[in-house]
C-alpha cells in the first residue's frame, strides 16, 4: 500500500506522511483505521524505526492520526479538523515549498506545476 523512493529528493518520512495523509483525505484509510505499528511498517518497507516514527509524529501533530497508547495509532475521526487555521496554513506553505523544490529538480515549469496541482485536486474530488 505504501511505497518509498529512496532516490527521491523528498525525505522518506515525508513520503510516508504525504501518502498516509492522501489516503485519509480520499477515504482509502477510513476514520478509525488502524495504522501498522512503527516496528511493523519499518520492517515491511525496510526502513529504520526512527524514520517511520518521524512520519507518525508528523501525522499526530497535523491531526491526521491519533495515538491510543498501547492500542496503536489510528486515523482521526475528523482528520486535520483539530488543527488551527494558522497551523493548517503553515503546513500548506511547507508542502508548497516541497512541491516547488521537487518541480524545480524535475525541470518542471511553474505552469506544469499548476497543471499538476489542478489535476490532483480533480482526482481527489472524484475519489470522494
């Protein structure tokens, strides 16, 4: 379900965070869905536990997931709704910076990048 590209300019923990966030946003991971343990996901993907832990920490901070202690980590009932507007905008700007870096590294134009973002919004709209 999750894939990482070790050759990508995007850090592996960020690749995981983005994929899980997208799955929560599109309903692929329903509210309340249990995420694999850090140890299990790290083993499945051949990653260090710290890398997966950092991704999970970011998901918790963003309100996408919630920790239930020894009962694991689940997708929040209302992913991201508990985040303040200020925090949401900060996350949006951070994601936009990462997209701009990736687009630049790929040699994509600003117009190509806008087109890709528009297509992504349309895709998400179709999946809901």
